[in-house]
C-alpha cells in the first residue's frame, strides 16, 4: 500500500525556507539591542553589565590545544587579558593603566586645564597649578596655560619639542620656590617670565635643597626668560633660544651646569647674567650669536665664586656696535680680560683665561747709569738691585715690589722663567766669581728660597759689561713670587756689581 505525506513535506520545505531567510537577514546578532551595528557580528549593549571572558590560570591557558588566532582569555595568575597570535605562536598581554605609571598625567591640547589639573589647581589655591611631587606630566600638542605652574619637584615632558608646547599669553609660566624637571618642550611666556623661581635655604649656610633640570627644550618668543635664584643645582642642557626679548639671570646657586646652549642672533637684551654667589659654574659647548647692542654674558656685578668657574668650547660670534660678547668684572680682573682669577675660560671669540695662561714680564731697560749691588759677604744671598722696574703683559701676575713678579692665580703652577742681566765690575781688586739665580719668595714676602737649578756662573775678570741669561722652571703657589738674586762664591774683592739692565719673565 502506497503512503503519501503531502502536508509534512510542505512543512519541511517551509522550515528550510525560513532558515535560509533568517541566516541572510540576521547576519548580526545583538544582545541588549535590536539594532546591532552593521560592522559587528556580535553587538553587546548594556549600561549595567559587562562581558566576561573565560577565566583560567596560566597553566590552563597554555594548555589550550591549537588556539585560534585572536583567541582571548583572562589569566587569573597575572590578572590580565591575553590574546593568542598564531603568527608568532605566542600569547600577548593586553596592557592597561595597571601596567603604566602610577603617577602620570597626559595633558592634550584639547584638554580643559581646570578639569584635567583640577587637583593641582586646588592645591595651588586657584592662583597657580601646584604639580604633584614626583608625578610625570606629559604634554601633547600646544597647551595654553591660564595660570602659573609651580613644578613642586615634578616632571614635565613632551615627545617632540617642535610640536609639544607650553604657552603662557600673559604673566609668568613657572613660578614658586621649588624645582623639578622640564624636558623636550617649547616654552613661551609672551608677556612675562618663562622662569621666575626662587628656591629655599641659603647658599651661605649650605641649606639649599631645590634643583631645576631643563633639557632638550626650545625657549622662544618670550618677553623675558627670567630668573633662577637660590637653588642647589641648575642644570640646563641642549636648549635653543629664539626671538626672546630679554635673557636669563642666574643668582646665588650652588652649582650651575650649562651645556650646549644655542643663543641665536634674533634674541635681544642680555643673554646670560650671573649675580650673587656660586659654588661652581660650568658652561660648555654651544654658541652665542651676538649682534648690535646685545650682550652675550654679563658678570659686571662681580659675582663671587667660592669653588671654580669654567667656560669651555663655547663660541661667541657676531658683529657688534655697542654690545659685548662678555660684559666683564669691574674689580679683580686684568686689563684686556673679563674675569677674576676664579674663572677658567677657553672659547672662540673671547680671550683665553685661567691659571694655565698666567704670565708676567718686568724690565729695567738699558741705562747709561747703573744701579749697584754690593756683595759684601761670601756665599750670602743678595737681591739684584735695579732701577724701578716697568711691567707689561701681566695676567694673574702682579708686581707690587720693584724687580718682583707675584703669581696671583688660584692653583699651583709650574712656570718657565727667563731672565737676562747686563752688569760690570770695574772697581779694581781681585777677580770674583758670582752665581746669579732665580729666588722664590714665600707668601709672607720675606722668606727667600734660592733655586740652585737656575744658577748661572760668571766672573768679573773681563772688566767690561757682560750680558747673560738665567733660566729655569719654577713651581709657584698662589701669592708666591720670583726675583733675580746673586751671591759671591769666592774670596775675590770685586764686590760692586753695577747693573745696567734686567729683564724677568714668567709664563
């Protein structure tokens, strides 16, 4: 008997048709929404719940057989989401804030500072942004600052000094009594100071504690770069200065380290000024393009250096009218030079200075009449008597006593000493033998130390004027001196030495 099920077949055909339609029409699945996004296969929407990835230990995760590319789980051991990369056969951690800096803020050009720096504004009494100590603030883009910033030993950095900028349209950019670090930024204070910071403590009592580090920055188009005062350390490295009206003042700082500063010729005023007291100053590399009435470096207030000050390999260049590469000390310096004897300077465009360049020369020029030294006693030291000597080319050397050169540098130095003497003995009597030599005079001005290694022997037998050199090397401490001395070493009776000329130099 033949069976027929037409109704059942029709039902099966209808079900298949609707399944096909459903597959085509509902190619996106929405949970919590009836309008899943067309770009997603699965769209989860909720304001009260989240998506929970499979949770497992590291051992369970790594035991998954043939994980698919992009497979994601939550590792309960390392407390992070992980996804699988089949191209490297590795599980990769998905990083979040937990893995980043704990004390970090990124400030973008589109941010409202009063919002992103709300805590800092409150801490600053709504008159400034008092940054959080040891927090890193990253600047992204051009940030226009409405209130001054106090660093408070925080760090402000950018990624690109040409693009990441802090701009203060009016008033000072950085103020307060604390230091910090500023790196890889352009800084502009259009009508105020970039820096107006005065630290705490005292350089005299050694109680300064604040440090300011400024590196890899551009300071441009500012009314005044400003003042850094009363700091334990000011470290400024690889900074470009462009189009600023007035430069920077360093005052009462224990240690100033300036490295590779680039002062372009479109700045005006005085670039760098030192005032007050410093323990150590070092300026190395870089250049100062100084034009017209501009001053490159000003020490005319005669700052006190308690340790050492060095300017090395910096270049001073440019065409001047009334300006100066260096506006020098008004006391304690030397004719033709700029600094006192605490400084060592070796730079293109300005005179070299330092103990290594100390030199002095004195002379009693040729005379028709002589001056007489009487060597009464045998083997007794006598200073060679001359007319009042004339000095020239004195640098870190002085001559307060006729015939004497005194070293005034700071550190012990060895000098090449050269002297020449013209004398005669025509009194008659028996021939006498003499030794001329360089004598070192101690700092008390009276103790004489003959230097036998400089001795030159000569006798009086000729009866004519004789000329000869006396040379040697002499090591001198600060305020020790040299003179030309003589002694008679035999019993000859020609004891009257008439000197017609004497020259003495040290370098």
